[in-house]
C-alpha cells in the first residue's frame, strides 16, 4: 500500500510528512484519513513532545483533491484534531500552499517557511469559497489583509504570509530557524505545553463550535453548484472558466 503520510522521530519530535507528491499532496479522502490516523498515534504516545507537519515534493498541499475530495465534515474534524491535540504542532514548509492547505497551516501552532514557498486562496477561481478553512484561518489572521487574498485568489510570498499571521517566521534555512523552537519544546513540561496550547486555541475552537455546521453546509452547496462544476472542469482542462471577462 502507498504510504500517504510518512513518520519519523528525533528526540521526542514526531515528523509527519504529507507524501503524495504526484498529486501535490492534495487533500484526498485517503490523505485526510491517513493524516488523522498519524496524529492520533502521535497524541497517544507519551514519548512524543511535539509534532512537525511537513511534506515531500515542491508543494506542501495543493488544497482539496478535485478527483477525490474529502467530505467537508472530515476536513473539519482534521482541523479540529490539530487544534485539540495536547502537543504543539509545528508546520515546516519549503513549497507551495494552496486553498485547503492553508487551513492545515492555520491550524498549526507555529509555522515556518522558506522563501520558495508561495500561498494562495484559490477557491474563488474555481467557483467556491474558502468556507471550512475559514474556521482556523480567520481567527488567526489580519482581516483587512486577508480580504484581498480571499477575494482575488492572488499568490503571495512568505513575507506577506508573516504579515497576515499565517506564518510565524520565514528563513532561508527553515530547519535552522526551527532549531531553537524545537529545542524550547523539548525543554518544556508536557503538562504545561498541553495547558498553554489550550489557552492559545480556545478562541479558535469557539469558532468551530459556532460556525462549523454552517460552513460545512456552505461548502457542500457550493461544490455541487453549476459554477463550481465549470470552475473545476476548467482547472482540470487548464483553461479559463466561462465567467472570466
């Protein structure tokens, strides 16, 4: 069987790698399940102090797999799982992040990327909205800056991602930048890390409790619409959708 999520450990840090480079680590139903299972294993292991979420290939995550999309409820559950995990989750990114991948990024507690990474909320360009991923994205980003990228689907770089609040830091050598972060996590009490993370994620999780059902319904409605069918077909056929003027 193909391993969609790789796992390794160094001194109490579990590294989970999205490992479907042929699909640019798109969020298929199978990949979402595999990542959820890997996070569950990390959560249960008392020897794991923190989790690093990274990727193989040149793309961290291209968003939903249009050929095999996960159910919106499954994506909500995965994002909530990252936030609820009683261990810090650190995103390590050296490639591109699109659409649903930005939901994963926003759910992480700390995030670092190298300059070759680019970002885009591309949902509007295929006829849908960044609905479910808004649950972690909106509470953790600057609303005025976010509006531009939500509405236009433009690409932006790591400097802008830091300004928005999606990234903690950017550096030429992302591993060097994360070294003191991981050292700090290794030196911290497991109990203290869990309770401190709970303080930091409480407001984000309030958004889940309040809005998840409505945003899941919105996502399902938009993905089944005629405009979304045209947008996704155009994307797969590498052409402009009919509404472009």
